[in-house]
C-alpha cells in the first residue's frame, strides 16, 4: 500500500498545476493516469487519493467529462459487476464531474 501511495504522490507531483500530464494537450499519458485512478477506485476504494491529491482529482474529473473515457469505464464496470455494489460506488464517486445515465 505504501508503494501505491508513493507512486500516486509521484504522479501528482509530476502533474503539479498543469492541465495535462504531458505538454499542453490531452495525450495517452492522461488516459493511463485516468485508468490507474479508476482502478484504485475499483480495487482500493479506501485509499482517498482525491483528498490527498486534488490535482489528480481535477484531472480525473476532466477525463470523465470526455464521453469516450466515461462510457468505456462505465461499460467495463457494468460488464464486470452487472450493476452491483462496485458500479454504484463508482457512480457515486464520479457524480460531481458528470451525470451518468441509468
């Protein structure tokens, strides 16, 4: 757990106050970080990375405003958990950035 927290802190440090992970535009790096953060929500929900790293939360919220990113995550979770508890948790955690349709 300490290694994961240290890795997330390093990514947050690299992001700093920038809008995107690399350069001035959306890149594959942003997708990779977003997938990692979504995975943390799924597999280690007790790790409150949003409060610890508000810059990552801002990036994740921005990524979830992109229909392709948001819908891919939702479809994966629906397929994996068939609308169970984890999907509800994911929807609740991501609600401020967007409204998911039922």
